[in-house]
């Protein structure tokens, strides 16, 4: 019964049940990048606590945003070459609508 509930949840919340399949080297690269970004954020918080000049903080924020954008690009490339291609080959054209929404989210910046 519990498996059936999980299966039903996957059908109603499909996005949360799907998984990506990144190669280990990509996962390691993403994790390294995100750890670096986490450090940058901690550094920015420290700069604010130390009343560092605003322009210097903004420069660090810009660098952090750029690093986040790089992570998003890597994920988007993997999504296009893996998930989207796979779902299209299975005849699931709804993935194109999902992709448009995803790209719109990235472009809001």
C-alpha cells in the first residue's frame, strides 16, 4: 500500500519524483563549485559585518552570481542532452513546455 501511495504521489508531483543521472565527475564538479559559492556567501556576510565598502561587497556579489550562473549552465546542458532528449525519444513532448519555463526562470535575472 505504501508503494502505491508513493507511486500516486509521483504521478501528481511528477517533477519531484524524477531524477537526473549526472556522471560522477559532473556531480563532483558541481559540488566543488557549490562549496566555493557557499564560501563566497559566508565571505560576503563577513564583509557586511565588518562594514566593508559597499562597492567591494557588490563586486563579490557579482562574482557569486556569475558562479551560480555557471552551475546553472552546466545543469541546463546536462538536462538538454540527457533528460530532454530521453523524454522526447519516449514521445513525451511535454518536456518542451517544461524546458521553456525553465529557461524563462533562468532569464529572469
